[in-house]
């Protein structure tokens, strides 16, 4: 690499040329390019001063200081002018013409069901659980067989379940012929999670489900559930009750509490109805049914290839529409499905 020698005239010419280029620059990017070029020349020249004879270093240093000052003054003044021009151009580009006509179509509002679902998801995520979502068109095996529903169970009848035309789906064993249904519960996704994710497993499955109910004040054929499943070693009903109490508080406030009443479900054993203490119940404060729960039936674990002698689990489900009706004292299911934006607008405050 050739040795760089100090050349006073060359450095002076480079700075003079740089100052001229500064005057011709019109953008910040152009200014930066000029500055980078000149600074490079000045840096090399400063290094070369060290190799000059002692009697020449003083004059060379003085020249370098003068050149740096001249360039700095020219660059600073031009930089301020260019920045002012760019800011003025940006403001002009962002100016809104207040005389232009505006779109007067009213904005919609988020449906309160979406907000309740988010609150439920936030609750489970805060405990370290996963949120799971499965298909709404499901096979009978996932929706019924794997959940210990017998072939003659009333829930499998056409007066309770929407069947999808065609018998071409494969069940979990790979056999063609399992009927397709619109899922009647999000429990079907719990079976999928057991098969694909394994154990230990802690998931919540909020989603839309379908049953052949007539639309009235308290029923709708399309509604939402949140079902939760925990499978691990040594889980008990006490763990289930603890989660339910915390969920009740998260949904209804610090005074909320839950209780369990013995019941029967094919997919849990023992099973219980989940009741919620409701201060605003008609006729005075009292208990009101909120959902169902229990310890996972060993047959359900076996259907997913899990040894019930090693693992236990609990599951529960609550209706999201019912939760919304209770939280906000809504008396008619029609309000949730008719799509009147005035209904949703009541819940905008506080978001």
C-alpha cells in the first residue's frame, strides 16, 4: 500500500470543491454524501501530517484547522436550510383540505361477544394455558365417539345435530365413512389436541358451535362456547374448582363464586353442573347454572392413546352468550344476532 503524503494544495482543492458541492446539494442525502467524501480526505491528510518534518507540522496543522472550520460553517448553514425545506414540504404533503366532502357513513362497533371471548382468552393465557381452535365442520368420531358418546345417544340424532351431506370423511383410525357434522361442542378440538400435542396439556377452546335449536329469547342454533381441558399427572377436582373460581372472578368481579352440583356427562366422570352465584337473579340473589364440568372420563383418554392410570384431567365448558347475558343484564338472545349496530355501540365505552 502506497504511503500517503501530505499535499496542502490537494487538500485545499478537495475542501473548496466540497463547499461548492454543498451549495449545489438540495437534499439531506446529497449533503451526507458530500460530507462523507470531504471528511475522508481530511482524515487521510491528518494522518499524513505525522510524517512531515517537525518544522512543517505547525503550518500544516494550522491549514487543516482552517479548512475544517470553513467546511463546517458551509455545511452547517446549508444543512439547516435543507432541513427547513424538507420539513415544509412534508407538512404541505400532509395538509388536509378541510373543504373536501367527508364520508358520512357511520362506523360500526365491535360486537360485545368478541370482547368477552378476548377476556376469556386473556384469563387462560395469564395462567400459561394455550388457546386452541379447530374446524367447525367435524367428523362424528371427533365430535361424539372420541368423547364417549354411545351410538344411540340422543345428542347424535338429527333433531339435535346438523349433519353435512356425504360420508366420505376419514375417522381417526383412517376408515372412510364417518359422517360429517357441524360441531356441537368445541370438545372435539380437545381430542385433536390430545392426539397432536400430547400430554401434559392445558388448553382453552373458544369457538362457534351449532345445534338445531329454534331462535328464541334464550336459545340460538349458532352460538359460542369456551371449553377448557387440563391433562397432567395428579390433577384432581380441587384443581378444577380452583380454576373455576378464578374464572368466575375474572368474568364477574371479586364477589363472584362458583359451586358444583353432581350431574352426568359422557366425557367426564365424575361430572358436575357449574353454578354461579348471581346477585341480580330474578326473585333475589341465588345460584344460576353457568356450564358443565368434571374429571375427564378414562375412555376419552384411552381414545387419544393416553394411559388413564398415569394421567388424569379435568374439563369444563361455559356458554359465551350466557356469560354476556349475565354480565350485562341482557334479556333477549335476539339482540346478539340481529346485527343492529345500536346494540353494539352500548359497549364501546371503556375499551
